[in-house]
C-alpha cells in the first residue's frame, strides 16, 4: 500500500500539519503552470475510488501515534495530496473517520468541482477549508490553471458561493500571482469583488517560491504584490488578507527512515537543500542517500531562484488523458 501519511511538515497556514495524500500521483482537475509537483499526469473531472477509506484512516491513526510517541505535536490533519483531494469519492467518510483523533481536519482544494452537492457535503465535514481562486476571468483561468476541458469557471465560482453559505468552519482562499497572467489591477479588482461576496475568513496571496511546472513562470515584482495586497485589503470588508511569500522553515518531522520520509514529503512538498540536510542529520543518514535516490530516478534536483530543491519524480503516463494534460501556454 502506498504511503498516504507524511510529515508533520511546517505550514505557513496551519502550523505543524500532518499531510494526507489521498490521491495517486498526479491525478488532478488542473495542470497549473506554477504547480510545485510538476505537470499533471492524468487530468480528471470525475470523482473516483483511489484507496479504501478505512486504509486512509488506519494510516493516519498510526502516524499520529508515532508522532505523539516521539513527544511531537500535530496541529492539523491536512488533505493536501499530489492532485485534487475532492476527486476522492470517499473524502467525506475519511474526514468523519478521523474525528475520534480529536485533531482539526483541513482540506486544501482547487474548488474545481465544488458545484457538486456531494463535494460540498464532504468538505462541510472539515474544520478548515482553503479554496484556490487564482482567477475570475475564463481566459485567465484557462491559461493559468489549465483545467480539464469539461470544467467551467462559472460553475466553480457559483459552487464556491454556495459552499461558503453552508460551511460552519474556517474558510480560506488562496490566490497565487504569476507575473503577466493574473496580477494586473483590473483583474485584481474583479477578484476582490468576488471574494467580498464569498465572505472568507482569510484571503492568502502567494507567489511561486518553489520550482514551477513551467520554467517561464515568474513571481510579480515586489511592488506589484504589495499593490495587490493593498487592493484586496481595501475591498474586503470582513476578511483579513495575508501574504504567503516566505519559507516555512526546516521543521520536517521524521519517522527515522530517511529514505521513506524524503520520498513521502517531496511527493507533495519540494524540499530545499538545507531542509534535506537537516532531516538526514536527525536520522543519522548521510548525503549519499540523496545521490542514490537521484541516480535511481526517484528524486529530481531543481534549481530555482538561486536555490536548490529536491522533488519526487514520477513516471509519466502515456494515456490520452495524460498526454492532453499540459494546455494553454507551454
């Protein structure tokens, strides 16, 4: 059985987050140009069964026990997989099954199929939900997020509004700004009007900080990011607007098996070189392990903005869906 639990990892939003990878690599409804785990291998717009929900819950329970036995803490159990978590047909059952652990559950979603009532019902079981809303214009959305061809932005935006009215937990949104795509003032003004109607508790603005799927992706200039923050802060009446433009740090938890930890964490969270070195030191392993994983084709070394990152490498599928994944700019 594939490793479903990873971490805890440091999260700028959720503290020490124990990750739940409930989607195989990399099944998603988007193939975002900036995705930190690379291009989508299989575009999907329908929900499916990927892993038995009982196995997902069992693995998380076991990982929580291990973490607590080491005297460490977990602030959130977070569904943040290789792909889109709501494609998992059993997401609601899994969230309910984790309830006895007494740890808040978070889901980080791209909101792409949130017009479905069953998806809204599943997400409503969580304590904290983040919806990715990079664009409110169809042409920008398709260039930036490169969605499955059957999806429509109008449906997503309507579904998010419906969900916000029924959700009793903490609702966050996240907008990642890419230079030349969604950072102009008129688009940000449109985005601000929509977010004000949505009524989230917090709006996160971020920029690419790890190696993106497409090498041409760049963050906007600092003054553009600041203007975006000011624009949204002035527009939104009830939500706070926060910038997520720093690193989380190197506090990645380890099980003692450095090989398994590196492969599990980098599958969804590319690690900087110093973070890898820190994890190796805490497990008594040396750098040759990393070189071995690279030579085996399991890890990839990427340079980005003067820093070295390591990320999990997956075999690309040859299906028609996978071949159609990269859309828009390439």
